[in-house]
C-alpha cells in the first residue's frame, strides 16, 4: 500500500511555482496576485482562506483577503466582484463557499470575469473543462489528477466510482476521470444520495473518489482488494481531548480500508494541501495569460 502524500507533493509544486515567481521577479515582471473574498465568519472557511493567503506568501505571490460581514447583501458582493474584475493588479480571485443564504451562489459565480476565475466555477470555464478545452480546472479535482499523475497511478480502462455530485468536486471529477487522456480514460459511475445499494457499486470500483463529508462512510467491506482510494472528506468532529476541540475526519475508515488499498490518501495531508497548490497553479496561469 502506498500513501498518496498530498503534503509532500503540494510542497514540491509550491517549490516549482516559487522558482517561476523568482524568475519573474528577476526579469522585473509583475508577480501573480490572488484575492480571496470571504463572507461571514465560518471557522472552517476562515481556516481555508487563511491557508490560501499564507501559501501565496510562501511562493512569492501578492495576496489580498477581503472579509465581508455575514449580513452582506447580494448586491454588495456583486459590487465587490465588479471592483475585482476591473482591478488590473488582481490576476485571479475566489469567492470562498458556502455563502450565506441571502446570496444566490450561482449568480455570484457568474459575475466573476472568467479570465480571473481561478476556482474554475464560472459556467464558461466549467463548460470549457467538460469540452476538453484549456481552462482553469477546479482546484480540488485538479489536485486529485495531479496526485494520480505524480504517483503514476494507472486509470485507463479502470472503473472509477465517485461518491457525491457537488459542483466543486464530484461533478467535475466525474467528467475529468472520463476524459480521453491520463489521468482519465476510466469508466465512471457517479453516485449520490439517491443511489441504491452503493456498496454493491463501490465493491466493483478500481478507484473510489469520495467527496461526501460523512466521516467513516467508506468501510473496508465496501472496497475491493487493491483499490485506489481518494478521500476528499474533511469534517470537523468535536473531540474534547483535541487541542482545537475537534479532529478532522475523512469519508474513509482509513485504518481498515488502508489494509486493502493499493494507494490511499490520508486525512489530513492528502487532497486538502493539493487543493491549495492547484489554486496557486491556476493563479500563475492567470498571470501568464494576462501577460500575453
Ligand atoms: N469551499 C470549499 N471548497 C472550496 C473551493 O475550492 N473554493 C472555494 N471558493 N470555496 C470552497
């Protein structure tokens, strides 16, 4: 069994990005600038956005974090997006999800200039992804592809079962794994809350990608020997003994499933750090495209 070490790979990617930024600086060029908008004060979202900003520093990017109160109206957020679209210094920006209920998420995502949409959530970019055109691939699916590639995991002709149909992970992942090319070329089954007898499907999977957010959902008896297991779940479970008062749990019962798997991602330290590395990669790409 091989652990797909997202922490290590994301570090390698950050070093590669830093080298490119150093070269930009040496040439007197503008460095990439990422902005992140967060509405409200959800603890997990704040942690993610802080990590994204910190990672920008690590690779030499400029970053701007914009914090708006949870009472922000849709109109106010749309105004902020317009400002960011028009700000020439910003190469790419993200709106951290989820948004408070008074705001229509889809409307907000559609307001982002597709050339600055480094999350790849705008319908134009999502459509381009589905059509195999060059675009910003959403960071979490992009990170999973990168992990599979760097560990040389064979995906051609394999049966990939994706658990969860979210717009951020499950849906794009199912499209990407069925694409012609590598990683991809697999036969994909997309399962969700209305799927009947999910264990019967997962036991036929060569690759399982779980993005459900239910701790320990994937149990050893749901997995065949030598399966590749990608765990996207990262749920805060209260724990009095933990320093922060909670522990992070993946969707997969790691202790038992890892005994059967050929490759498996840990939580934390698997997919999570890859998401941030790929967001940086998309931001670098956004800068390069604006330069051209
Ligand atoms: N919330 C959970 N994952 C993500 C992500 O990748 N991007 C944004 N903007 N919000 C998220």
